C-alpha cells in the first residue's frame, strides 16, 4: 500500500506531505503489536530527533597505538569502534546484526568479543580480526567472559557447558582454542573469576549468593583446588577484586560497614583493611595503575557518581572535579597512566572521556549525536526524599518540564527500576526527553527499599515474600507527597517499570489504581511462582534467595498471594505490556498470562512482543517502535487525547 500510494501521488503531481501524514509507520518485522493500533507517521515525524541520539561507552585501550576502544551504534545495534585521538573519527571494527561487547588483551594483539542471539543471553566468545569473528566456545551454552591475565596470555570465563545450569570455570589461550580447559567444576549459577594472580598459577574466584553475600576462594589453576578466603559463615558482600603488581589483593567489601569500602584483603587470614575515606557511600568500582602508583575508584553518593584517585602509599584521596555530573563507570587505566571512563549526564548522552592523573586534565574522546537537539535544555533531576509508612526514608529523582514552556500543573509518570538489586541514578533520559521537553510530562525515578546504593541494611529490607510488598507501599508514600506538589497534576499520574520494576508496575497498578491513569509494564513478573519455575535454571537459585523459595509451602502461599496474577481482578487501569520472546530471565509466558486475564475481564491490555529480543529491547528499530506505541498509550490514558 505504501508503494502504491507513493506512486499515485507522484504521478498525479499532488503535494506529498499532507497525504503521507495520514499513513502509518512501518512496524519492524520481528515485532508483534497485539491489540495496539498502528503508529501514525505523524508521531514518527514529531519524535524523530529524539530517536536519533547515540551513546558511546569506553571499552578499553589499545596499547599498540594508544587508541581507544568504544561501543556505539551507527546502524541498528551497538558495535565496536576505534578512536585514535580525542574527538577523532569513530572507525567501526565489528559489523554484527546483534549487539556485541569487546575487550582488548593487555598487549593489544587479541580482541575478545561476546555476543548472544536475539537477546537470549547465551553468550558465545569470539576473537575478532579483520571484521570476522572466530568462535572460541561451543555455540550452545551460556559463557561469561571474566578477564585476561596480566600478560594477556590467558582468558578466564564461566560456562554452563557441562549441564546447562552450573557455571564451571575455564581458562584458555584465545590464540589457540585447543588450550581451552575446565579448571574448576562447581555447583550453582553464581560462580565467576575475579582476577588472575600476577604469576598466573592461582586466581581469586567468587561465588555470588545474594546481593548481601558472596564467598571468595583462591583457585589453584593446575590442580583445581579451591581454598576459602575469609569466614564464609558471615554475610559479606564482595564487589571488585584486583591484584596490584606487587601481589597485594585489593577489594571492595562491606566488612564492618553498611557500605562497600575499598581496601586490601589478606588472602591467608581474611583480614580486610579499609583504605578509602568514604564511609557513608558505596565504592562502586576501581582499577589499579600498572605500576601500582595510584588507584582510580568511583563513589556512588545517592545516585550521583564521583571519580577519585587514591595514593595507596599515603592514603590520600583526590576527587576528579572536571567531569560532568552524572554516572561514571567502566573505567580502565592505560599502561601510560591515562584513565579511560564512560560518563553520562542529564545534559548529554554517555560518552568516553580520559583523565591524566598528574595534571587532572580531562579530555573528551567522543561527542555522541543528539538528533540535532540542544542537550542543554534537558532537565537536571531534583532529589526527592520522603518518609514511608514505617518511618523508613526513601528517595528518588524528579525530572520536571520547563515551567516557562509548560506552566501550571503537569502530568507525571513514575518509572521504577529493575533488579530489585538496582538503582535509579542521574543520567541521560534519551527518548524520554521527548515526554519532558515536548509534552510537558514530569518523570519520577524512585529508589524504593531494596535498591542498591544505600547500604546493606536498606537493600535487605524487601527480601523474601513477606517483605516484598513493603517496597510497593514505598510508592504509596511517594504518591502522597507528589500529589501535593504544586507543579504536578494529581489527577494525571501513571506508572511504568521494567523487570522487577515491571512487577512493581503491576503491583502499584493494583494497590493504587484509583490514583493512576495507566500502567506500562516491561518484561515484568506477573506470578512469582511461575516465574521461579520457568526462569533459566542457571539463575533460579539466585532469584530464590531474593524473592523466596516456591518449593517451600509457606513461602509458595505467600508468593502466590502477592503475585499480580492472583489479584488481577483488581487491576482496573489500562495496561500496556512489553515482552521479549527470547527473555531468559522473565519468560514471555509471564506476559501472556496477565494479558489474557485482563482481556478476559474486559480490560484494556496492549501487548508488544519482540520476537528477536530478550530482557528489554536492544535493537534500535524495535526501541523506536516501543517508544512510539508507549507514547500512544500515554496519549490515550494519561493525557486523555
């Protein structure tokens, strides 16, 4: 029809624009828009600049020419690029249909790539050379790359190859796949390498049990013998683990603290000695200079990140003050001491920067496109803190539209993060800036109890089925305060969220539906029991620690009681559901059952399914269409258009 219409219009000499405005946008072939109206071209035209932003992420240094490896998107998916100088051209070096991630060896002679298919998260490892991938793993199991040895000879990774569930530990020289060997057969899905010792005879490995507990071991790479490090009977959460050149083991840990601190760990005694002077906030990540002269680390201050440099000899910590305010991560120190880092802020999409520690000079290496829009008009978030039902303090970030452009009370969307071991932080809102800048819709990103970044006690407040709904009640406390805000229209509130935030989206729609206009729930849990029964086996026990164990009759009863499917008759707000057909975490069946139940009761339920997507849409064409259909949903429900 589109080709015929265009041919007729041109043949008749009629003006094209008015007629084309009546047409519908083309839906990507791998999307199923069940019950969703076609997207009009008028929406596509209005939003186009907001669809064309890019992001760039720092991935490492190439020591052969001091260039930077980054990830960015010029087609439909994020691919690897090389940048030879600050603000230099981005030269694409991977050309896959699926998104890829990559890491260069310390010598720069091997580029290790990880890639899945259709978002299924069954990652395979490859080497990339001259645009071609060479498969290193079996092509079937789930494989997680976990780093190079210091000299770059070996890679470490975990794999479910043996039985599809347990993440055994492997090493390989990627230049010769025949050297691949299992060095430890383990039980459970939470195992992984932390770092090789400098001599490559041993490595520190970790077993993740929950967000508040993990265990460290020293693994003999020849014999496979594992020796526990520290007291495994105590709940300790280990974060980063890295050997300094002199063999000192540096870690982040919450030993003796509510927060993750940076310090050293004695492998023999398990004694942790804190070194970073940041007791009130989590140290998120760190990297050690090749000569051990300094350590770069980031501190998460209630969702705002600070990069600091630590002198391990003096204990002096110096903040890097010239980076944009926002989220800082993914950093790596080059052999010549230059620090590469990814920074995202409200005013700009994520980009790659570098810092010279001796002068504290900051250089920007990429400046991602924003669709021609001025990023300086984007709103900076406002920190909101409220007291919940049990006197617990909870907080979040409120983005308000420009009051000069949009005077009076504005509609609000509450956008709840996933995890639940996650956190809403300050950063670039991408397509959502259209809602703020063009429609005048405010957006609030809450950090309910159970969010990371606020200490070990806080992250544990929602554990298990009997505390789960306390986090839902936190949203009620936010609504109580936001509804009294002079700049917000309490009659036009709505909710959205993804993954665990998707469960929260359903649950909030049920509990507070009378105060909401709609719920847009993405890759969401609708029934905790069926979710636990059907999530991939390698992660099932890990999720049971957080949510509860459906095999225990008492817990199963409670899990069913708090599941949105059990109370679906109370879900009376209009519903939109977004699903990835290949999602290994929250299976598509979780969406199917709630959509069917809502429709059976005469309710509105739009359902967008990505047949080539997993736990969230990763391909640009699909992301665009998801935004357009979501926009139509908000226009129909929240704005009443």
